[in-house]
C-alpha cells in the first residue's frame, strides 16, 4: 500500500511539474510576444482578407507593438511603413489629408499595412515568402530577384540576397507559428 501511495504521489508531482512548465512557458511567451490592438488587427485583417496571425506577426517583427517606432531608414509606426508608401496607399484608398505622422496612429498604421499586405498578396499570388520579402524590401526588388536565376527558381526565391530581408522573412514565419499557438482570433 505504501509503495502504491508513493507511486501515486510521484505521478501527481510529475503532472504538476509538466503542467507548471507548460503554463510557465505560455506566460513567458505571452510576455515576449504580446498581442496589442487585437480588435483593430481583426477588423482590418477581415476587411483585406488577411490572416490576423500574419498581421500580428509583421507588427511584432517590425515594431514589437511600439506605435512610435521609427527605423533608421525612415519607416514609421506599428507596421513600419515608409512615408512615401503610406502616401501612395492613402491615395489608393482616398484617404485625404494624409501626413507621415499619421503612421504613428495604430489604426491608420494597421489599416494601411493591411491594405499593403493584401496588395502584395495579389501581386505575388499569395506566395508568403515573396509577400514578406516585398513588404520588407519593396515589390520591385523582389521582381528583380525573381528574374535572376541566381536567386529564383520559377516563382520561388531560393536565395534572398539581402540579409535583412532574409532575416525578416524567417522571423515573421517563426513569429507566425508562435502567435498561432498563443492566441485566438475571432473568425
């Protein structure tokens, strides 16, 4: 009987340790990979037929949800949109009176970023590595890489010549998997 109680105690302790590890891991990842502006992300992801996990992943990689983020190259806001790209998108969407500082407004940044991701999805046939590479380095550059057999095989990049862009694509893909594990979006 004593051996049975000891075995049951050990099993219970193992279950508690495993459960505690899983809960602790989830808490750690939720702190490392926060999800802010969830409702805005859902709204514009739905409007532009995007996966909200992708949008959240792009935001995390680009700005870590810092609405005031500015890159050394001049990209602004949550989705790190270049002011000239923001102005171009705003013109397409008949968004009047656009200024670069509008990109620091979370809703505007997410709305324009989602529009742009949708545009890139359509332009690159929903090929996610191409879409992400274009988001980071520009669609014209991706077109150049696709035309160069040193970088592409058909419609697939086998090598991204810019380390920053290659890193961006990998980080968004990894973050996408993490966000899918941690969070739930309304469908």
